[in-house]
C-alpha cells in the first residue's frame, strides 16, 4: 500500500511538472545557482540548484525581497548542467528537486578557493570549491539557526517571522560566534568549515551573504529541500545532519572535527551520537546554551563538551578543556 507521504510526493512532482510545462511555454528557461562546495586530495563536491526563470531574470537578483518570496521558485528536475572546474568540463543532471550534488575526481591544486562554473542552457553561475589541505588535521562543522544566527526556534511564531518576513540584512548574529569560529580556524592554512542547517536551499544566497557580512570564516553550506519525501510529510532534519556528518567523515578522512551547535533542537543528541561512534574524528563539541546558563563542561565519552551562552562564553571556557 502506498503511504500518504509518498502520494504527497507524487502530487508535488506532478504539480511541479504541470507548472514547468506552462512556464516553458511562457518562455521561461533553466537558470542555475552555484553554491560553495568542498574538496581535498583530488576529489571535489560541487553543489548547485536549477530553477526555471523568465528570460533575462535571475533568482539571485531579488536580494531585497522578503524571505517568503524566495520560496516561490520552480525547480527544474533532470536538467543538464555543465560543470567547469580545474580546466575540466563534466555534464551532470539535477535531481528531482532541482539540486546538483556531484562528486568529481580531478587533478587539483593542493589548497585554496577553486573557482567553479555551472551552466544550464545559456545561463552560467559561479562559486568556489573550498579545498582543504590534504594534511588538514582539524575542521569545523557548524549549525546555523540559533548557533550563529538568532532565530528563536523554540518560539515558532517568532522564528517564522524572522525566516519568512524579516530581511536577512536585519538579522542578528549570535554574539561572539564569529570570533569563536575564526579562533577555531586560525593557526593552520585552509581549515575546512562546513555550515550544516535544516534551512532550505532557497535561503542559501542570503545566508552566505549574512555569514560573510558578519565576519564568519568562508565555508560550504549544506541545506535541505523542504518538500515532502517518499516516507515523510516533511524533511527529516535529524537525518539530514546525521548524513552530512557521515559524508564529511568519508570525504575528508584525515580531519578531526569541532562540532558547533546549540541546545535548542537536536544538536546535542546528534553530536553525542557521532562523537561516541567516531571519537577519533571529533576534537570537541561546543554548544551554545539557548537558555543562557553559565558555562559548563562535560564529556561525550572521550570527547570534551563545552556549553556557553554565546561565542565569547564558550571561547573563555576552551582553555580549561585541555
């Protein structure tokens, strides 16, 4: 028997296909949004998203629109995308949600921000792939909402207002978190930084600009699609973050990660699960205490854990963890 979420998924796909046909008849064509990727040791992960848009228009030109308007997009499934990186051209296709997530094996420079170009039809978008040093011994995985960006997930109406209405230019960074992440990435070249969030890919552009404007170190964004799945009415946030951690452990096998999150949702349980399963891959867990409690320390097995009300409180407690 077909489940209700599976039927919803089919209905969503059918509706999108119907709208896509109408949009193409009206002259809309595929446009691709390239997002920062990561890589090391001859392998890169290239990320992007393909949408349909009117001729001469580009979704990322709408920087001043309210957040809710960014959800009014029409994804282009199975679109052909040409990836150009390190002098090599590779043809890939977007998935059912219009997402491009391709892993390529190439002859790469050792480290640095490697330019990448994605082309769909006649439109091109550029981003970078952050190449970690092949001998990188540490990296940072960081949540976004209520860890670096004040959202108030515990208060759903306030969180919805900030996400769907308030412009990203008026959003506030969690105090001290940019300094903390810069400290965690200092002292070594090209420390990999990955921002993992249950937020939608629709907000990737504004989030990237917010992180840059607020002084956070550059890195890759790993977001989600908010549509129904074959087994759920709504995407599984825990599964997304769990899969992201497992994928990073496989893609960058020499890196021991500092996991940064908050106590408002699932970060403590997910980070503890990963730290106990792979203690050799975790340096520390740093959690912003959304209740504003005093700094404290504990351990997930052999992995030190530090709690603090903001980035400065966490940073002040770090020397005592050893």
